[in-house]
C-alpha cells in the first residue's frame, strides 16, 4: 500500500508538472526592461533553480551500477514580479530533466543531466563527479563529496553557468535510503542586452531526500534550499 501510494504521487507530480510547463512562457524577451538591481534578483532566482541537483544518495553505485531517471523540479520564484517584467510570465520555474549516473572504480560515480523546457528556449546541461569517502554498511552511513557544473543554452538574451561543491550523507534501510547534504553554489549570469552587467550570485545550499528502490524501479524525491529559493524534485526511473 505504501509503495503504491508513493508511485501514484510521483506519477501525479510528473504528469501534473508536464501539463503546467507546456503552457508556461519562460523566455527572457524583455531583459532590457530591468535595472541592475532587478537583474541581480532574477539572477539569484535562476542560479538557485538551474544549478545542479543530483537527486541521489551518497552511496557509490559500484562499477556495474547505473541510475537512469526522468525528473521534474519545481522552484517557486522569490522575485516572480521581476521575471514577469523580463518577459517570463511565471511564478514557479518547472524544469524537466533526464538523469544518468554511472558507477566507476574506486568509489567514484559520474553523472549528467539534460533539460529542455517546453514552450521555451531554455536548455540546461549538468555534469557531476562524486567520490564516496565512506561506503557505508549496516552500522555506518555512506558519506560522499560531489562537484557539479551546469550551463544554459538556447536563450539569446541570457548566459548562465554554475558550479557547486557538496557534502552528502545517506543511510539505507531495506529499500529506502534517506539522505541529506550541504554545499555551496557559485553562479555566473550574463545579460546579452542593454546596459546590464554580469552578476555572480553565490549561495549556501542544504538538501534532504529519500531514494526508494523496488528492484529495478527507482523513485527519489528531494527538497533543496539554495539561497532564498526552495526546490522540490521528483525522479522516477531505474537504478541497479
């Protein structure tokens, strides 16, 4: 019953989010309307929403391991009025993603994500490398460090990339693996219009989630707070 309920909620989130983004106008067509202070607030929101989110626990996958999933992330915007002034008439940025993680020798995992927001030119690419400091066992948690990078393409008026470093901890209990972490994000947001100047938001982040594995089928959910913005992510796929 519990397993079925989780899968139902994840499916509703994925389908409901896909329906929402199909009608969202998220292109930045009017950045010239912003002053520098307003652009700085938009940049902080975008850095929080578009920076890399792994949505995976700390334990290494192992040399034969894979984690493949489809994800939706939902970020309510702290400065939605500024976004609307810039031509993006939304209050929540919803980003669909495809994730792939692969285990390598020596407790190293690598991962990548690709995003293309419907009804928008927004495309995001992310990559990560994760090293498990402690593999974890019945008594001890897994501990890992992760470095990640994200980059925007497709938006003529805006350039963006970000890098991040995180510390993760997770502990498995049968099919469920809760995890949590802290980190730091460095963004670079460049306007390609008007007299606006590049800004480089930095923010601390905290996050927590749970991974549920049902054989090959895998479900993960995560809540992330980066700067002033909170993001909820749901990922459904396969992990072994």
